[in-house]
C-alpha cells in the first residue's frame, strides 16, 4: 500500500505545472531566463510567445498578457442612466484592441495544463489588477501566489520567486479595482452628458471629462484667467556703477513704484560711499534619487520631453532590464538593491563617472513608496538605444551615481555698497569644490566677483523702467508636478491626463494655454455643476483609495467608497441633465469658434501670412497652407492620420518641428520642409 501511495504522489508531482503570468512579453522572457536551470524552450501559440522552464526539477510555463486584457463595460447597452451596472469584459471587444484576443486565448490554453498559478505582473495597483483579472476570468482560479520585484535582473527575479507571497496582494488589487470603477463611473457618465448636450445643440465633437481630468482642466483655466485679468504695474529698478580698484554694478534691493522717487537716485552720481565684502561657504549635498515625477520634470528641462513621452521611454528601459520600475514615488535607495554590484557593472560603461563615487550610503529624499525604491540603473549593458532613450538612461545613471558623490562647496559673495544711507548689493558665487556636480548638472551659475572694501565712487546711475509680470504658465512637466503636489491622480496616470487635455484640444502649446473650448467647458461646468471640477472631492476619493492598500477590510472599503461615489455622481448627473439645453448651446458655440486652423509660423514664401493646417474640401486630405491664400498658394504635405501639434522646437534648417501623435505609437517629431538639409543627410 505504501509503495503504491508513493508512486501515485510521485506521478502527481511529475504532472504538476506552474503557470507564471507576466504583464508584457519582454518581462516574461526575463523571468524565464532568470529561473531556468537550463536554457528555456521558447514556444508560441498563434504568434504569442511563452516559455517552458525547468527550475529545481519543477516544470514552469512563463506566459504573458499585454497590459489590461479586461476593461469595465456596461452590462446592458440600454440600461438605466447614469450607468453603474458594469462588469469586466474582454478588452478585445473593441476594434482598436482586437489583437489582444490571441494573448487571452493563449493564456486560456496554457492555464488548462497548469496546477499552480503565479502572478508576476508589475507590482502596483494596475499590475495587481491585470494579474487578478487573468487569474479569475481566464484561469478560473480564486487566488494565486505573487512575485514582487523592482527590476528584471536575474537576481531580483530569483529572489522574488523564492520569497513569493502566498496570495495575490488583495488590498492592492481592491485599490486598483476601485479606482477603475470610479474612473469609469465619472468618465463615461459625465462625458456622455457633454456629448449628448453638444449633439442636441447641432454639433458633434468628442468631449470628455473625468474625475481627475476636470480638476486638472480647472487648474489650467484658472491660470489662464489670472493671466488675462493681470494688470501690469510699472516699477523702476535702480543700479549704480561704482569703482575703487575694480568696477562693479550694484543693484538697489527694492523696486521703486513712483517715477518721482526713482529719478532722485540720479543725485548719487559722483558721490562717495563705502564697500564691504561678505563671504559665506555653502555645502551643497547631492540631489536625491529620482521618483517618477521629478524624473519627468528633469526630462522636460533637459530635453523638452512631454511627461507621457518620458513615461513610455522609461517603460522601454525597464522592460529591457536597464532600470528599476519607474512608476514610483520613492526617493529612497535601500541597501538591498546592491550598490557595489551596480557600481561594478556601471564601471564598465561609465568609468569616468563611477570613479567619482565616494559615499558608502546614498543621499536620499523624504518621499517613500512601499512597493518600489527610487528609479535606479541596474548596471546591465545597454544595446541599440535610440538617441532619446540613451539620453534618459544616462540621466538616470548620473542622478544615481551623484547620490554617492561628495558634497560640492560653493562660496557665495555679497558686496554691500553704502551711499548716503542707501544700501546697494552685488551678488556672486564661485564653486570651490565641484564634487557631485561633475556627475550631474545642477542649476548653478558661477559669477565671480573681486573683493571690494573701503571707499568707492559712484560713476553712473542707471534707472530701468519695468512692469510686473503675470503668473507663469504651466508646462506639461510642471502641470504633472502640480497634480502630484495636490494629490490628484496617480504617479502613472498624471502624464496621461495632461496628454488627454491636449488631444481633446482643451489646452495647447508647450507653455500651456487653455483653448477657447477648454475655457468654455470649465466655465460651463463651474456654473452648472462645480463639483465636477472640485479637487477637494477628487482628493478625498484619492485618499480613501490609498487607504485601501493598507486595510484589512479591502472589499468592505471598496463597497463603501463605490456607494458614496454613486450617490455623489447621481446628483451631478441630475443637475447636468436638467440644464442640458443651455450646456449644449454654450459648448457648441465654443466648439464652432475653436475650429480655426492651427497656425504654426510665418509663411517662408510671402512673409505675410501664417502657415496653418488646412483640410482640402475636394480630396479631404490635410496639408499646410498659407493664410494669405489666394495671394499666396504656398503649401506643404502632411501625414494624414494622427493629431498634429507644434513641438516648440526648431529644426536645424530653421523650420518649426511638428509633433505627430497616434494611438499605440510613440510621438514623432518631424520637419515639414521638403528641402531640409538635415532630412536629406539622414536619408543618405
């Protein structure tokens, strides 16, 4: 009996197959090669790759999704309104995501062979939800084990497999699911109200508004109004040219707001005064490592990349195994990542930088993230990186290494000039020890000054008339930073929110301008239902969803939050429906006025008109044409599909670059000049 029992158990053990589910094909490949005792066998089902792996005499299949395989959708197309009766449905039901079906089918076939299941998607609320939906809807399982990792390096993946959670991270999954429900409720219901209203007013325009999109639009529109309402006030700045052995220009530290007071400073010309030089040495410690938002800000500052572009590049670098998981709010680098091992690997790629590393422990910031550390390079050698990918990769490397660099030493100098009881200042700085500044570029400009002491003579007085300036506009990166500061959206969605505002033509330009359509939508919603734009309400739900991640009653909390959200949204929808006529009329009028062609630059041929995007009435094709037509018939061809915007950059040939944005593709910068010297050299 015992022998038979042992044989049965051995046979069952031999038949056990473990299915590991990754989020993307590249991640599946890394996991397979990390766990395989021998080279894994790559197979495919109708072009969908998967890997057969032997790990410690155990058979493992590593397969993948391609992001979300399921999305929320209305159960009954003609159900009650507002729409709350929703369910998870396969994403491939939509035409633009039909390719997803083959991945779902492959996972379904592979799950039939499996006896154990492991979720190995990205460890955040989105990844947890992606994995959970595959487990429950495709694999027909109630739970699975969970691998958690921050890089796709062999060691991290092996450690993650060895130290798996026994279950899905349910609090994280409930938080992710709750967020999807709220975003669907808000986005679909409110957007349909706007679309219905403008349609009844005789116009058609794809409009959207959402839980975070509304407050984000309000921020831009409020800024636009503050700039429009700003009334400049004249003031005068006074500076003196003084000399003894040296000559310097000293400024009066206060602005003068009456011309009468300003001209009185002319009396100081030729007067004697005294000078005193003060020096102070400042220790400048390294900047903390990158969290996602700071990285997006720096990528925009250095390279003009929009946050959504940066996020896509970071995702590519992560899947290539070159950096850690980028969707993090942490500014911490725990010892567990293995500083020295990373230094050793980077030394083969960046020897001139790694030799400047001196600290045992890195400088860190205040922000933390329970799921992932700050963004850091893994040290793996990069291959075939494009120009922009290489720039972002090296930016991360430099920031990481700079955290281990020595302090910089700055000497700040102030020369105080005293003339007839008035004080004037000259400020300068000098870098005494560069330290970490040799690794990472910081915003420090040197202005060396001589030491001036004792008697001086005023050689000249300069009175400059200026005007107070309106508030600075947001740029894409600073708007993402503002959303983060106000706790609106998540680190992974803020860039997409800003991108949506551009695509809907609610905002435009690099220094963001609210369009007439964007302004009118915000004004209409503020007048008829201000709750839609209320960031306090959005922030309240954000905090409650964040709390789910650490709650032991995730399901109950989810149900409570969704019940409250439905009650609030029900009131909002009733308010909007009751005023649908006036809302539609206002939006239709704004849309009609906003349909003016996109003006790009002065026409290089006639110098009188503006080049703008025009659609041919005959062929339906779009092109760049001169606004001075028919006097000027200058025109240039354009790509026919995708959204075209100004890129806020000039080509080497002097023409403005354009940005083409298409679904599921990276934004493409291009020059429309057919005689562009750079374009011709690249073609050769």
